[in-house]
C-alpha cells in the first residue's frame, strides 16, 4: 500500500509528531530538570536468592557529595512494601491471588539478581554511583529456583512465606468434563509442549524518573515516562498508601513502551522518600544494563496443548495446561494479562465446541514479568496456531484448508465462545482468501523446488488470529475539547502516546467530525490542569477508547454550540445548521464560527464513553528459506491481511504492523532472556548477549486491509497495535518447521537461532 501522506477532508497532511521527534526536539523523562535537584543511584544485589545478614552504609555516607543513603529499613518504616494488583477475579475453587510483599528496597531477603538493596542520593550521578560501591552487604546464600516447572515441584525452594508452593494463583476456564468427552471420541489428537520465551522489551528510552515534593501542598510531582497518567497515579498511591490526589504526573514524549512503561516501579517510591525527607528533587536515570536486569520482562509461558479432531478434520476440543512464570514478585499487570487475555480468546478463530484451560502462575528467582506487547494475546495465538499447523501436518490436510474448515462462519457473529467471550463481526474466510492470493499459496511448491535446486530448504507458515482490545483499568474514557476565540481547537486526553501517533490520529478524528482544518486541532496528553477520567494506552485500545471519546466530544461540542449560536443568531436551536466550523440559519445572513462562541469565555465540553472489547483479526503468511549449511533463516516473503475495523490513518496502521511483525520476528529468531539455572545469574544482560531484530531481518511486508467496521466503537475501529506481534510468532515458526519437516524435524521451540536450526538439521540427517 502506498500511504505516505494522510488525508483529512481531501487535504493531504503529514504526521505531526515526526519533525519534532526526529530533529531531537522531543522531551523525554531524562530531559526534565528542576532547581536544586539531587541524583540517585541504586545498589543492586548480585545474588538471586539470599538472606541479608547486614548492610553497612557508613563509608558511603562519608563520601564527599553524598546527602543520604536509604535501605530496606527505610522502605519498611514508610510502609512501602506491597504493590497493587489488577487481578481481581477469583481463581480455581474460588482461590484469591496471593500477593507477596515487595519492599521498594529489599529488606531481609533478596530474591532476584538486580533487586535494589540501597539508594544513594548525592550532588551528582557519578558521586552517587561511586559511593554505592562503598556499601558493604553480607549475604547468606539460599537455594535458587529458576525454571517455573521446578518452582512448582514438591520440595522446591520457597520464595515467600505467604505463597506456598510458589503458586500465587491458579485459574481455569472452560468445561473440563465436556472437553474430556470430546477427546474420548476423537479420531486424532495433536499434542505439543511449547515455550513462549522470556523477552526483554527494550524500549529505546531508558527508564528514568525525577521526583519532587511540595511541602506546602503536601504533594508529589513525578516526571516519568507513562502509558497513561491515571494508571501511574493509581499504582503509586496503592504502593505508598497515599491518596491519589497527592500525585502529579508529568510526561511529554515517551520513547517506546510495549507494556513496560505501564508500571510504577519500586525505584520511584524510594525517590519519593528521599524527595520528602531531604526537601529537594531527586533524579534517577537507569543504565541499559539496569534496564536488562530490572525493567519488567515479557512472555515466559510454558504450555502443554492438545487438539482433538474428528475423521473429517473438524475440531472437537482443545485442552491447555499453562504455566505462566511471574518472576520473584507479582507486577500489577503480569498475572492478569497472562490469564484474562488467553482465556478470552481461548477458541481462537475456530468453532471448537469443547475447551478447557488451566493456568498456574509460578514465582521464580528471576526479574518480574509484566505485560509486553500483546500481553498474553500473542501467546495464546501462538499455542493455537502451532497446534493447528501441526495437526494439518499429521493428518495430511492442507494448513489453509484445515483452518477454512473450522472457522467461525461470518453468519455466526456476534459469536459467543465456550469461555464466555462475545466476538463481534468478522469475515475470517474473506481475510484468509485475500491472504492466500497475495502470498500465492498455490505457487509455493514450485518455489520450494527452486530452493531445493539451490540447496536450500523452503517453508511456508500461516497464522489466523483474533485478539481482544478495549480492556482497561477504568470503566470509561473521557476527552475534553476547548475552542479558543481564534478558532483553535485543543483536545485533552489521558491516553498517552509512546510513538503511536496520537497527536495526528486523534486530531484527524476531531478535525473530521468538526469539519475544520487539521492544522487547527492540537492534542494535549495527560495535562494535569485538565484532570480527566480514563485509561492508559495499551492493549490496542487507544483509538477504540480515547479515539471514540474524541469523536463523541466533537459531536457534543457541535450540539452545545448550536444552542449558543442560536442565541447569537436570534433563532431557535432547531433552526441552526452546522458545517465546517460554522453555524448558519436560513433566517439570518450572518454565520457564527466556533471561535465566536469562545470570545466571552472559554467554550469547552467533556464527553465520555464506555466501550467493551472489540476483536481485530487477521491472517499472516510467512515464507522462509533456510541454508542447511549454516542454519541461517531468511524471511523470503511476509504477507498480512488484517481486519482492524475502520482505518483512521493508513500510515500509522502500517507502522504499527511493521513494528509488531519485527518484534515477533525478533522473538522467533533470537530474543531470549536467559538465567543460569544453577546460580540465577542473568546471562543476557547486554546487547552483546541479547539478540535484537535489525533492519535486514524483515526487508519487506505485503499488507492489505479487510475491514469489517466495529459495532462497539462509534468510529467503527477495532485496534491495531498488537496485531503484528500476535500473528507473526506462529506464522514464522510454522514456516520454519514446514521447511524442516521433510527432514523429520517435528518441533523446535523459539528462538530459532542458526545454531539451533543447524543442530536440528544435523540430528535429523544422522537419523536418516
């Protein structure tokens, strides 16, 4: 698709944010400065599990330029010991989640490498770093458990007294008895044990926070990167026990998030202690090494899956045994996103009469897990789509045909799934047929023969997926619109962009609804002078939630302006018409512009909306070529056809897709956080050890849309932010396995590195 410029009312415009961001004019968390600020550095433990015998900070305090040193005793004294959890539903047999304490500085014990044990506050960042090296900590080593299956095994080392068996929560969805009956009558059962690997989100902007305290107002101001100011405020309040109104959250530009920026980290709360205690702002900027070790990680799911089919290849039932690793502590988003989202989409895009899934969360001596792009949606899509492609290979049915045979048909929507979700409108067969044509599915055999003649292995993989969007911490989204006397329109939202282009797309929605020039509309995100109720940016929900609220607010502005314009024109409101920023009537020669209504006083409206889940869906087809001499895999072709509902902004949709597929490809071919199983040491703590996708990995994507407008959103949008990541994991892995299957290789877990693929080829050739 060729969509480099956008159109509003027939006028072409460019993305508004780009010039500022690419010319270095952005303002990120580390760019904030306050008079008299001090600098923090955290001493982090080098042990995965140990009891803190003693901690001596005297030499650090004596170091010139050091103002204070804080330890776990200060955290406990303040009561900053337990983060909030968003997991509010009950688990298996009515189980309530067991949330372990997590003092914002370790107290008594350390439970993962990188956990902060002390914070030095000094006149400069380098002084604080030097002084931290003078702190003496004596540890008593404790047994380490790294793998979640080991953590749940009888006799495993226990991390927390209030979490017996290292099992904070167990959850089930579906009907176990009905699923068992379906398997009993199956003609064929496909089984796979899969790992959705632990990854480090690695946003471009390192974590940073500048915390200030105003004694007169008894209020904290946090300059920090966010995905939404309200979510950050609520978490800080819950962690510290303070009222939400005690927090002012300031953010402007955010250099990537991927779910990782949705958390209020313990370090921010320690900075609160210091800012109030000392009476000066405290700034901290993490190093990239700290980021690898202590920014929340993603994925880390271990799933045993079974798919039952009848003699005609119809799906009868699916059963999953799922272990979700949580790391040493529960984050607010980690357990809920790894349980709710997979169970919501447990049937995938298929009509599967009987479903059952059991989820066990597991605590290990590793960095905590939180939401990461897709937050459980790519994980469940990967599991289902790997099972379906494996079943196709085992039964000899074409992978596309097996999917076609089992799709939820268009006439069945809205579709109530066996686990209680209601999928809205979709055209799954239409999406599939368009993707097959674009990928030239039927011509693959000839391309495979050409690769064979060149000594290469070629495979084709397919993934047809659906995901839920729109979920949020708050039940509604508010947007405020103000009109100035000069006709300028300012939109206020608490949904915060981290690169998605809100300043452009939200302005487009309002400009189109009002019929005014795009350049007249400006967006302000998270403005503390305009407090609003609403959700963060995440879960592909921004345009569904805040974008829809923008549309409703613009319509409300027109309606309320009509009554004011009627007074100006001396007629009844019913006699006033609105178009293109002006009110007119047949009973008066003059017109009234929107700006005219703001000459006496500010003209503004606030609108709200509550939006349930939408369900974007799509089909991705990946073709890969493998060099058996090296194990190197090349992505020869990648095709996407997605239904994200109405498209507001083609350029942004394409960018979201490119980024999501690239992240999926990174995880498939190399990204993997690895801890040493014996010591708990992080083995992939830098870019020298941790693979990141590069430009050459994914050279080109063929993208098309197949929209069915949402009935949930007044704009007809469904969301797009996670689609690329959700579908690409399975599409690429299925492609690699299709290339290797003729050699006898039936299964490999991510990451599919050249070494792993080469060894699999060598082992298969020795057997043959």
